C-alpha cells in the first residue's frame, strides 16, 4: 500500500492539471459538452432521442406497409412468425407464410394460423388430355385461382338424396391459391357461401325433402372444379369479373375452352388474360415461402416530403404481409403506424416549446423589465390561467372547438392548445430572472449608452437566461408528448386515419384488445422510452450547466 499511494496521488494531480487547463482554454459550451459526456445515462438518452427523431424523419422508408392500408381479413392479426429453419432443419434466410383467419367450429372463436400458399401446380385436363403447369412468376403467371364445386344434399339411411341447392351444386367458389386450400386440408375456405337453412326451405326443396325418410343427415361435398391462372396485369375486380364470366361460359359449352374464349372476346374481355384447366386432376404442387427482402419496391411516398419514391427498407412479396408488431382492428400494420405516429408525438413537443417559450420569454421579459402597470396586468392574467387545473383547461379548450377538422388542422390545434396552457409558468420564472438581471452593471451600462429597451431585453437579459431555458425545454417536452397522448386517448386529439401513439393506445381500451391483442399496447412502450429519455437528458443537461460541473 505504501508503494501505490504516491502513484495514485500523481494520477490525481495530473487529472487536476488537465481540468485546470481545460477550464482556462475551452469555451463555455465545450466545457458543457465535457461535463455532459461524464453523465453516461444522459448521453445514452441523447443517442436514443437522436435515433428516434431519425426514425420519425425517415418513417416512410422504414415502414414495411402503408400505415393507412386496411386489411379486414387481418383484423387483430398477431405478430408474424419469422422462420429461420427450413423443413429439413437447416438454417436459412428468414421467411414467413401468409396469415389465414380460421374459426373454431366448436367455440366459433377466430384465430390466425400460417396459411398454405401455392407456388406451382401441375394438373391433367380430363377434357383435353393435356397436362399444364402454372408457376408463380413464370410464363407471366401473376396469380393462381381454383374453383370449388360445392354440393349440399340431405340423405336418409337408405341412401336416398334430396338436394338442398341447385340440381347439381349449391355454389361455385373461386378461391385464390394463396390461402390454406383444398389441396392441403381436403376442404375449401367458405367465402361468401350462401347457406340453405332447413327452417326456410322453398316449397320445391321441402317436397323433395319429404320424399326421403328419417333419419336424415346433411352432406356437403366439395370438388376441385377448375384452375385459373392470371397471366396479365389487370385490376383485381376486373380479373374476378372476367373469371366469373369465363367460368359460367365454360359451364354452358361443356368445358370447351376455345369456344369459351370466343364468347369472352365478344364481351370485350381479352381472352389472353386467363389460362384455364377446365377439368383438373392434380398431379403435383409445391408450396411457396415468402423470404424477407431488403430495399423492396412497394407503395409510393415522398422522402422528406419532397422526393417521390417507392423504395422501402424491408418487406415481403404479396400476398404475404410482415407484421413485426401485429395488426390493429382494421388490419393495419402496427409497426408502420408507430413509425408514422412518432412524427406527431415527437414533433408536437418541439413545436409546443417553440411557441410556449416565445410567449413566456416575451411576456415575462416585458413584465420584469418595465414593471408597473404592465407587470401587474400581465401577472394577474398569468395567475388566473395558472389557477385553472391544466388538464381540465386542456379538455375544455379542445371541446369548444370543432371535432370534425382535417387531421393536419387538428395537429396544429393541439400544438396551440398545449402551448397556450404552458406559457404562464414560464413567463413567471422569466419575470423573476429579468427583475434580478436588470439591476446588474452590464444592463445599467447598456441603458446609459442609450440602447433601446427591445435590444437590451433580447441581446443582454434573455441570453443570460439560456441555462434555465435549455434545462426547462428538455424537461417540458415530455409534458407535451403526454398531453397529446392523453387527448388522443380520450378521442379529443388526433383522429383517424392519422396516427399518433396516444390514438393507437385508445384502441387497447376494450377487454378483447387487452386479452387477445396485447401488442396494441406497444405504442405505450415508445411513449415511456421517449419520456424517460427526455427526463434523463434534462437532468444531465442541468448537471452539466452547473458552474461546479464546469470547474468554475
């Protein structure tokens, strides 16, 4: 120990000399930055905020989906399961499967599972004897659909049948082969199927049912009827209409494809739009995976509100969707809406303090410098506003204004309201600081030299309040973020279809969301992170601006 003590003392002396040198030769802001770097938690918070503001700035590029695009079939969809291991147990590039909504036949509860998607299918046409293969992305094949023939009938113990639908089948369903299909499960997904209720049968069907005896069982038979391949880019609604017409025509001409194509041309529909296997017998098929891709082309936006682009950081091919944080009640991507919501939730604090501090500095500076009747009038108004509870004043101001305003005007309105209730406290503090500063020698010298009051206030007095302003600004921004979140949560702030973190949290108020879709609470985590980062940064800045931290 006797050997180590002199060494420690030498190191302490070197550190002290270095501090003395920096205090003498560095300017004030360099000393502030030196003190701030010693505050590790504050410095970490600063980087967190920088990253969050960059995310908000480039939200269009980072968002995997359009935040306003609805997908009702993915309402409350859970976060996508990203696969890193293939069927053979080997490590592979991450991929996902499309989500499919299923209903439990016993409990009638809905749930999502990974869907089955066809990449290619090979089938024999029983009518023509030809074998055809449709593969997504090859020979201009854009999408593959199948038609399911559904036959429903009542059958007694002796095998007598009474059809409950049309003489041959109840309905033909056209189902896109992007979902869990007949090929995998043995049954088709019922899409808009008209069910025949036994309590409301037509007289003809009731008479046919009377001809068979009890016991009666209801039988539904499903059969792969036709396969269509879309080979040209067209609007989805037009393709479905053309496919329906093509299908009806094939029924009328007993599956004669060439004749059906001629009829299709008469209706001014391009017969080259679709390829068909009229009476298919499946030989083989392959499933389709959807790997995660970087720098993908998708929906259009303007980078930095100026540059038209459609490039996005990450995404997957349609019809799959990548939901890192799940979907909301409208099937919109929660992550994309969080990214876009950060623009409102994080910028509202900066704009709020800009207005608040401008009002507070002006009113407090005028009241403190001039005194007299100006001081009395301005401070009494300030005290009246401060006597009203802030949150009730916030709600009252918002309630008396129109609720059906466009989202961008609502945003401006929220900023103005939050700023209006924030300036009184700032103005009182600035007034007190101005009262103490105006009697200082440098201010009295400026008055003696004949400088106008406006110049003295803004060039000599206000700059000396910079330390308080910087600290107060970093500590005030969380209040604006929480104020906007509270208003939006109550339905008085930002409205649909815009996104803010508070508005997104309002969707998690019901029991179903809390129990079945807990990912809707994720925006609250972002509010917590940003508010904590600002508070920690504010504490660090306050300590860094302390003269004792600067070495004075």
